């Protein structure tokens, strides 16, 4: 979709949402719109409506069940106030209603965030894995999203690009590495936990004392026996800004160490190849972007996350 068309589509969706939800929640302002969600808020009533553009109703219901389970056990996440649906261009979209957590909370940027926030974020990620160990024993957290499909879809797309994109060979080599890495690690006897899959500074809110107030955006959360993917992805995102040329290894290691001090031993986290996992995570994220925007890869495959993959490849042995 062209930019103008997508803007038009979002505006139409906003109009439909306002018509349906303003009688109940009052005037709704657009907070954000991304390729996966449109987020609306009424700051006076303290409600946030999140409309999922790419996630089924069943998967969203499962996400809500998970969020309620975690909130009941004291995990800091935005309280779910309800769930609804909206029909837009013959498609039924899930709407999750959250409490607005941004009134007295803030996110931090890597240039300003202090050590305290990094430590809090790392410990909270371990808490997420600890709390959901039992959740996964009792429930089967079914989500259509998984770690395999984006790669499979991307490999199909890659075949059609071989004559046109300038860095095709390099990308094909990276895909090979990621496939080998995944084959080596995919099957393991470790228990499942919930991995967040997008644990970036933008998705962690802090209160005035810089304590984690709420983790948001469980859109990509899945059940997995690979918490290493989550730790590595998060440590990378908390130590390397998008567009940065180098990673802050002090922060990366501190993130992993803090996590390791809090994580339940039963989960059996293995930190031995955490940089390999960071490479894997960065490439999977880039692949998702390439899959979503095939038109942007016509000349060259480029993305911030692919740059991070390339950077890590230079410092990682065994590539
Ligand atoms: N419960 C909430 N309270 C306040 N702001 C929120 C809440 N949920 C989302 N937002 C805002 O909307 C943005 C996008 O929401 P998010 O759930 O991260 O979706 P995505 O990043 O997938 O588009 C967030 O970065 C945040 O600014
Ligand atoms: Mg987000």
C-alpha cells in the first residue's frame, strides 16, 4: 500500500472507531499507528484502545488471558479493562481496552537512561519468564505467530529477488547462518515460558522513581522454550540504539548478568551463546520487516535490525 493510501485507510478506521466507541469512552485521540496496531486514548477517562490490524480475535483473547494472569501475580503490565471488536472493510478486528499508564510514567531513551533503569528492565524480563513458567504448565498459549514462519516466508520472497537486489548474496548467507543456528537450538528439553519478543525501551514504562511501572506490547509474545532469544533481543535493544554503529558491551553484559541473578533455575537458561542469539533475534526482526515491506527490498535489503545483525557478525565467532 502507498503511504497516502495507508493514511487514508487509517483515517477511515479512526472514523469507524470513533463512531462505535466514543459514546462509551468519550473523545478518542490517536496516540500511535504502526503496521500492527492503531492506538487511541481518552486521557481524561484514562483509557487506551488498541486495535490489532494483524492479529486474530482468538490470539488477542489469549493475549488478554495472559495479561490478566500476570497482573494477578503482581507483574507490572497495563491493566486490561475489556475487549471488543470492530468491523472494518469486512474484516473483524480485535480491540483491547487498557488503562492508560502514561499519565505518571515514561519511557527512556538509550542516550539518557541510567543504570538503574537497565537493571530494572533486565530483572523484570526475568520476572516475566519466572511467572509464566507456571502459566505454561497449566495453559497452552496458542498464537499463530511463531519463530519459524517469518523465515520460511522470507526464503520464498528471497528467491524472487535474486536478480534484482544488490546485497542478495549477503542476505542469502545470513539466512543460511540463521537456519543452521535455529536447527541447532530449536529442539531442547527445556520448559516453556512466555517470551515477549519485543522487549525494547519503547515498551517499558517507568514511574517517577525509575521503577518499572508497566511492560506493554505483548503483541509478539509467544510460548517458547527459548528464553535466550528474549534475553538476547532485549539486551541488544537496551544497549544499541537503532542506527548506532556500535553496541555498548558494558550494558549488554550488565543486562544479561542482572537477568541471570533473578531467573528461576528450573527454566535452565543457557547464556553460553547469547551473542549468537542476539544475531538470530536481530535477523528474525529484520526478516519480519522485509516480509512486511517487500517493495522496499527491490533494490537492496536494508533495515536497522539488519545493520545490528551485520555488526554482531563482525564480533561473533563461528559465523
Ligand atoms: N496502556 C497504555 N497506556 C498508555 N500508552 C499506551 C498504552 N498502550 C500503548 N500505548 C502507547 O501506544 C504506543 C504503541 O503501542 P504498542 O502496544 O507498543 O504497539 P506497537 O508498538 O505494536 O504499535 C506505545 O508506544 C505507547 O506510547
Ligand atoms: Mg510498541
